[in-house]
C-alpha cells in the first residue's frame, strides 16, 4: 500500500499544479501584463511538455526508473527557479515547460503507461484534485503566485523521494514504433501551438476546424480511451475558464473563485468514486454524458449577470457528469494527458477568438470575457457530443444481429 501511495505522488503533483495555477492565472496575467494567449500558455506549456514527453520517457522505466526520477526532479527544480525569476510571460512559460518536462520524467518512472490502480494509489490524486482549487484560492487571496512557484522546489524533492521508494514498474513496450511516438509528440505540439496562437497569429476561427480534424483522428482510439480523453479535456477547460469568469468578469477574489471552483472538482471526484456502484443500477456513461451536457449547455448561456445559483448548479452538474464518464472509462495515461492538452487548447482558442470578436463589435471587457467563456463551453459540449456518438456506435455494433425470420420450406415428397 505504501508503495502504491508513493507511486501516486508525481500524479498528485500534476493535479495540484493544474488546479492551483488555474486559480492563480488571472493574477499572473495582471502582474505580468500577459495577453489572453500568453496567460493560457502559462497553464498549457506545463501540460503540453508533460503530455508530449511522457510516452517517450515511459520507455525508459524499469531498471532506469530511479535515474529517470532523479533527473526529472532536477529539471523540475530548474523550472521552478526560472519561473520565480521570470519578469516576462515568455520567461515564465519557459520555466513552466521545464517543470512539465521534469514532472513527465517522474511520472514515467513510477507510473508506467497506466494510472496507479487501486484505492491506495488513487486516494492522494483524488484528494488533491478535489481540494486543489481551495489551495489556489488561498494563494491567490494574497497574490502569492510566486510563493507557490517557489514551492515547486520542495515539491520536486518530495516527488523525487517518493519515486525512490515506489515499486519499480517495467519499461513500457508499446506496439507504436519510436518514430511514430515522436511524431505523436511533434503533432501534439504543433496542433496545440496553432490553437493557442489562433488569435494572435491570425488563423482565427478556421484553426478550430483543425481541432475537428484532430477529433476525427482521435476517434480511431478505443472508445474507453476516447471517453477518458474527452472527460479530461472538458475538466481542464472548466478549470481554465471558470476562474477567468469569476475573477475578471464578476470581480471576485481569488479565494472566492477557488471556493466556487470546488463545485467542479468535488463533484467530479465524488461521482468518479461512486461510478462503480452507479454502474450496477444504470448506464454510467450515458448518465454522465447527459449530466455534463446539461451543465455545459447552461454555461453557454451565461453573461455578466448570471445568478450564482445557476453557475454553481451548472458547474456541479458538469463536474459530476464528467466524473462518471471518467470512472467508466479505464484508460492509459497517455490519452488522458493528450485530451487535457487539446481540450484546454480548443476551449482557450474559442475563449480568445470570441473575446476579440466581441471587443471589435463594441462590447465591454466583461461582456467579451463572458462571451469567450460561453464559446469555450460550446466547444466542450461539441466534444462531449462526439463522445456520446462513439458510445452509441459501440452499443449499436454490440447488438446481436437478428436471425433470419423465415426458415427455408421443407421439400415435399
């Protein structure tokens, strides 16, 4: 049990980083004067480095796991130092990418290609995901985002120490050749860059058509992996969009924003934990898709005056639905990470482009931001519709084909 808990520490660090930095992001943007795309890169650079490098580094596990974990901890420390010293958005993004690369090495050293199994291995990451926004809110309340980045140094040490005591995992031997794995990493980086830079570089809304093409390619994945990737992408998008709305549109403090974001994370973790019991009574995936779709549909209609009761209900419903979907879809870590990166990039692109369009038409800053959140939710609903279609196709293919209704007539004598 202790070994499985230790092996889950690097994954818990990932969830802590994402949930805390998402709440800190509005303050970071204001302090550094970051653009919408620059602010999004602060979160996405970390996830992108992690998702792109993990499949490649997972091949180096096994006997070299300790060296891999040690190198990852050192890179993560270097990234934290760069982040703390950063006085520009570009420098901070570079440090965040280093942190993501170091975390990828630590996760690959102890987790192999799959998530840690069993209750002992899932308890710590689930707890961190559930309460991470509250931690972010406490730091945001005092504008302590640099202090949290300083905390990356002891966190890296803790992750490295946990990797040393965690049981060794065999090196991943996937069927995908190394060149194809490298092509996957390069493609993920290229698509993410194009989406995040769609507004500042000028591709605009047509860049989202590329996201649709990527979705078609990802549909080649087995349905469980596709569902897990979709759920991860939607959760990552909500973690990014909700604090932007609460703090920049409704002018809430970082602490109140973090508390409200608990509606998503607590609901997601609770429904994920209960998904096994729910599945004994009703179809879990279908229920999860319906709940998440209703929550996202409500978020599409938000504006600067939407009542908080409506927002809380929509976020909780979306989180609970996504948790059910994730609980039913047992998938490897690679599609989950890729889904989080692409979901965040797609929602962020819609967020930026809608803001630019609204400001060009004379809308206020708050109205433009609310429209950006609305469009981001709309794109997540479209992704969820793709997941629902995948489930329906699988259900249809699994139905037994009807036998011939009439037997050939007997030959009379």
